């Protein structure tokens, strides 16, 4: 349509017809038209002077983009394991009944679409869902009825009566139903801070001195991998080139993680201050905050903080009067892809491409965003860096352990009385943490999300730190009544959905592991299937190209290691090696459909052939 | 002349040049490291993971990993052979590969790799996906049942033909090759003479030229007489 076409071209123009801004363009087109149709691909390709297939390649990668028209209201129900254990099925059933559609479908009037989405960062207030960009937490079936009725009547998400959350969740630019559940603010991230103090301190030092201070603090990356931050900055500073970048990874997609959401809500200024300090230290003038699409509701608020920092001389030119030092930040929204939390995939996404991880080496410090030297750190890491500048490295190393200085912000969810955010010095044991969060009768703890490790009570004396149980901060608590294999299966489902598909072991192996694990859950497994899971899991771990694939077998490998009896218990009792792998009726179902009749061979049999 | 880099593969001293990948340096030294997505003349890609080697004890893709002085590479070990076979078996079960009536049989690198690695039946369960065939182009047939997502056609089109006929769409298990037109290959500027349409650019039988099928009879094809990698190993023999 000519109308759509001109709108699409206007959108492209708004972003300077810059192919590097393809993500923003696709987000705008999707929001405008409810889909990215075939014609839109042509419009965008023409405006940006690129091939249609390049546009299609990026557009089909992200879950939030759709080639078919979606409803005016897209309801995305979070199907994370914590949500499943918190009544997600009831909510899903109520939505199906009220809307008369299945998940993946759109109502005939074009008003509603129903979808599932992985963890949206609300595990401490599950079950949760998104209505377009609006977060609805602790959803009940009554709330579902009310939401559907209100949207049908008013056709306006803004009319939903949602109780606003605490702290800045009630800010006029946020107005979200989200609770911080900040149970224990610590000395680093959630301590009160005055904007500009840390930056002023940094600017009074030479950039190399700033890096020395960060190195002396022994700060390690808070995203989970734990790479020494000072070294990362030093490499980037030392890399050849005048144009460098500071990128903040706010694509917190690890199931059970939501601490960055609370930091973004309550301590975003500190994070931006840390980014600015990094910019000064490595010689960068440009920063990017990569904000996951699920946190779109925080964007206006974050833009406002950036505007205020510009007005206060904390961003822009000659920052805090320091002649020649300029730095600013733009926000890049994601569009539903867990893999973009992997740092090089995140950079691909920032460049307007598919969220495929990049080949390493070269590392981002040498060739990052647009092939230029780039520092990329987690939200929490930048906060810590700013506080280290403010209070000195000695203050920081006085907390935590030798190998893991400072505090860690943990996201605790699941079977406990006080789920939420805890900022605690590194080195706390699982047992101590469980006592603090009010968990009793704990059967298993998942440390580090789906990519992490599930441990049983025998290992609850282990410490949370880089030298023992390293994690990005996701702690999911499961009572002894929970089925650990069902939990593992939910995580495998997650990886099957979220694999980018670049490399063979992750793309194919995750599906194979998922299906073989399924045998244990439906009672058709043999003892040899445990060996298969171990061997194939190991192959996926060894051969995968990026961190996602290298950890994607953990749900299987970890549960076999800690809960082997759960596997053995479910092996077929009769020891038979026959398996219901082939159902002849199912095998010819497509042909039967075309023929309009069933084969005579099935006679009067009911159901599939007997196994 | 680039700087020399000395390293070892399975204990054997290899001299490479600065900037080479392990795969390139090994091939020049007559050492075959099994691979599918890597192709001479195209930029390294690193997706099939068949060329996984151990570098100083850590797994790396030989096709993307640059060589460094003193690097210790393990290539021909039972563990790696099994890992590679597992990857190849994954590619077999992921698609619909019926060698007995595939035009590429005997010239197919996936099939040849299966033989070379001693694969019998895949240890993995077949997925039997529903995939499409694009026969719209007058001279080239695209049978996606056989695609292993190696990106060789994508890179050949861009890097050798200066076009952008192919690219990946979707992700994960839904990932597939797309063409630069809404109506299939016929709508693209693909020519049968393009390097992207050449038999060597597609390791399997996904890209097939029309009307020239079975021009070389079964039994006289590339891998009918000697295993894949023999040409590289013959290079080693020649330099002895």
C-alpha cells in the first residue's frame, strides 16, 4: 500500500537512512503496522540501499518482529519455569477462554494476539505478562478478565487499572506495576550516591590512573563470566584507533535474573556515571545502553535521566568543565532475543544485524561495535566502577573474598518467602542465602539461571563467588516437592527457542537433548539414554561457538551430576529396549488428510498403533 | 613475506605464516582437518564445528582460530573424531538426506565426511523436518531438504559474485536460507554461471544445476575413489 510505503520511508529517514539503525527502524515499523510485511522489507531495503534479504535476515531473527499482522494488543505470557510453578497455566487458560484463541493466534477482530515469551525479568512477582510494553505482575484470572474487558471497551492500554509499584516504578515516566522487592541494599550498588561525585574524582586523575584504580579494586565483570574489568579497559584503551565505544549490557535475559531491572529503576544515574568514567578511561566519546525489549517501559525514564545529566554537565561536551572530554549515551532497544546478552551478539544487534555472536578472536576490545575498539560491561559492573572511583579500591576490596572483591546483586526467586533483590558481599554460602530469603525444605537451587548449575542439598555449603559458584546473580529456589527433571526440561525448551542457530551443536544439539530428556519425563527412557545425554551434552558444551551453546547443555549435565537418581528412577521398569518411536497412523497423517480417508490397514483400530 | 609462525599439530612441527588460520596452515602442511563450512577462497565462518581441534587444551574451530607461535594443536585424536562424527550426524538428522537418489551423491562433502569419520547410522534421532524446494529459477534448483546451513552460498555470492542472492532468515531450529526476492530464486539476479551456484560452493545437494544431472556417472565421482581430504594429504605426500 502506498500509505504504508511512505510511512516506512519516513521511518527510515527519521533514522538518517542509516543501516546501522535497522533495529530501531524495524521496531518502529512493527509498532506502526503491527508487522513487518514483505512490502515493508522492500521499502526499508530501498531506503537504506541494502538488499531485501539483508533486511529480512535481521527482521526474522527477533521474537518481537512478525511477518504476519499481530493484534493491536499483543499479550505475552512469561513461560519461565518460576512462572509455570506460579500458576501460569491458569492465566493462559483464562486468556484462551476469554479471547477464544490459542497461543500464537490473533483474534478475528485484530485486537488481540497471544504469545508465550521467556523470562521477562519478573520472576519475583510471577506470574507475569506483557501487554504490548506494559508489564502486568502477579497476574490472577480475575485480572485477566478485567484486562481483556477494559482493552475491548477502551482499546487503550493506558486505561488498565494497575497498582503502581514502589520507588521509581511509580515515577510519572515509568508508572509500572513492578515492585523492586529490594530486600537488602548493599554498600556498592544500592547505597545512596550523589551524581557527579565519582566522575569528578575520575576526571581529577589521568585516564591511565583511573584504569589502575579499577585494576587495584580487582573488580570483575558482573554479567557472570567475571573477566577483570580493569584489564578489559586497559586492552581497549591500548587498541589502535581514535573512535572507541562504551557499551552497557542491559539485555538481562537469563531466566530468573531481574537485578538489572531494579538497578535501572533505582540506580541508573550511577550506571551512566560508570559508563562516562569508562569513556574517559579508554578515550571514548560514544556510549550505548543496550536495553532489552522487555524493559521498553523504562526507556522514557532512562532518556529523562540522560537529559538531566546532559543539563547538569555530566554528559555532552567539556564534561564537568574538563576541556575536551566529551561523552554521550544512546539507548538501543532489543527485540526479544536472549542470545543478545552474549556480548558479541549484542554488538551485532547494535549494528542493526541478526543477533549472531561474532567470531573471536578478535575480541571487542580490538574490534567491537562497527569493528572499532569497544568496552562492554554489565549494568552492575558500571555501577561498581563508579563507586570504586568515589570510595577507592581499598574500600571495595575490604568486601567480598580474595578472588571476588565487593558485593554481588542477586535475584532470588522461587520457593521462598522473600523473593527479590539482595546485594551481599561475595562469599556467602547457599545455606546462608537460603536462610535470608526465607527458604525452607529446599530440594534444589539453580545458580546462574538456565545456563548455570542446579545443585542439591549436599552442595548448599558452597560459596557464591567466582572461585566456587560463579553466576550473573540468578538464584532460583526449588522446594523438595518440585520435579528437577521438569525444571531441566523447561530450561532446555528455553535454549531450543533461544539458540541463534549459527553453529551445529547448539542449533541441533539442544533439540536432541530436549527430546531425549523428554523420554525420562514420559516414562520411555532406558538406562543408555543417560549415557547419550552425557555424551551429546558434552559435545554441545565443547563444540559450540559461543557462551550460549557452551552452557546450553548445563540443565542436563548438571542434573545428571547432582540428581542422577532422578534419572535412574524413571528408566522403564521392565528393561525393554522397545520404544514407541514410530506411530504409523501419525506417519501417514498428512497423506490421509490429502486423501480425505484413513488407510484400510488401520481397520477399526482406535488411536495409534500399539507400541 | 609474512612472519613465520611455528606451532605443532599432534606433535608435528608446522611452519605457518602470520595471519593464517590453523586450518589454512595445516592444509599447506599436508595435514587434513575435517571441515564443511570452510571453503578455500571464502572468509572463515566457523559454523559447522566439524573442524574443532584442541588448542593448548581448549576447544577451538580450526577454521577461524589464527595460529600463534608455540601453539599446541590436537587434531587426530579418538575424542575429536567422535565429536566430529557427532556433529556430522547432527547435520544428517537435522535435514532430509537421502543419498541413494541425490544428484550430489559421490560429490557430496557431507556424505564423504560420514564415510571418512566411519559413521554408520546416526546416534541421534532423525527429525524429518518439512522443508521446501524452490524450483522457480530457470537454471538452478534449490532443494532445502539437503541444506546444512554452512553459509558457503551466502559468502560465495557476496565475496566472489559481488551479489547478495542468499542470506539466513529466522533463528535456531527455524533458521534457513532465504533468497533476495519475495517470489523465490527466480526473482533474484542469480545466474547459473555464478560461483554461488557452482557445485563446489554447496557441499551438499541443495544447489543443483538443472538439466545436467548425473552427467558424471556414479562410481566416477570425486569421493567415489578416495576419501575426502585425500587431496590435502596427497600434498603432504608430495612434499615428503
